[in-house]
């Protein structure tokens, strides 16, 4: 058997490993996804303004990727957030700035009854509230300027006011002297005639006039004629406090008495 002869290889000289030198960025090979380790790209590795819109995949930035309060007003382009981009119930009360919802931002007929909560009278500060259609509408006019509170039903000609002599004023003819019922400074209930200076009291059915007070001639008229014209004085056993012109019926002697400025005398008395 032949003897084993060792194989002798020629020696390889030490040759330095030279990294390729590229003259510009276009000569460099691209780094693909497989060569980047997980979590290797940190914020510090990304240059300012390096991530442009074109580099972000559609739907890549999800809600979980956005930090709380990270999207400020300056980061939102004008008219960029459309209605379709706002989730239902996403705009809560806390997201709306004070005085941000102006009249121009509320669509016509957008505020329905269901949208109004606990509407009370103190919410109406001034202006005109029209009820009903045009022509036959009833208008409530409220004026709170200078602590003046006036409630007016214009088509009905009635006004309530807390200024001057608080009361209810009736002015169906639009004149400057309406009839009124009000409380004076001494807490007396006052019936004041209008420009006609006459107050009528009628039956409930609106038929016969039972009493007429003419404030101009200082005349009290009972009825308008006929058998229903009568004046009833409730009898009393003692004379009232004397006042000239006062008449009463005495129940003790069944006689009418009138005051002549000095004393009460029987009306049928002829000295």
C-alpha cells in the first residue's frame, strides 16, 4: 500500500478587506425591509420633515398611533377635516370652545324641540317671539333693557309691564291711551278707561250692559234702559262714615239716607 503523501497548498498573502466607496447616493445599494431590525428606527433616527405625506401609507396612521393632544390646530390644514372624517358622537361638549358655535354655524331648522333642554322664561332676554303663521301670528315682545320688562301680545293689543304702574294694557285700536288694569303705588287695583273714557260691565254672555262708568262726566249708569235697570244697596243697621253725597239704606227703619255734608238725612225728608 502506497504511503500517504500530504497535500501542500500555496500560501495566501494577507489582503486587506476594502469597503466599496460610492461617489454619490445613487451608487449606494438600497436597504430593504429585511435588513432593518425591529424597533431599530427610533424618533432620533428620523430627520426633521423626512416623513412626508407620500411616505405614509393610506390608513396607516390609526387612532392608536396618535398621542393624546398631539393633533393641535396648527397641524390641521384648512378645510381638511370633513364631516365624513368625524366619527359619530366624537365631538363632545368638552371639544367645543366657548362661543365657538355662532349663528352662522347652525343650519336652518337644525335646532329642534328635542335639541332644547329645559327652556325657561329667563332664557328669553330680548326680542320678538312669533307664534303661529304670518298675518295671524301672536307676537311676544320682551324688553329687558334698563331693567324694563315688557311682555306684549301685539295682535291682541295687550301689554304687561312692570314699569311705572305695573299692569295689563289693552290697545286693540293701536291708540296712545289704552284701557288698563293695574296696581297703583298704594296697592289699589285700578281700572282705567281708554281713550273713550268709559268702562262697561256686561253679562257673562256678552248681552246686556249692566253697569257703565263714564270717567269723563263722573257718571255711573245702571243698565241701558228697560226693566233690568236697577241699583241695589245692601241694607245696614248703622250709618257709615259721613261723606257728602253718600247714600245708604238703613235696615232698622227701612229708609234711605243721604249725607248733605253735615249729617245723614232721610231722602224723603222735607224740612
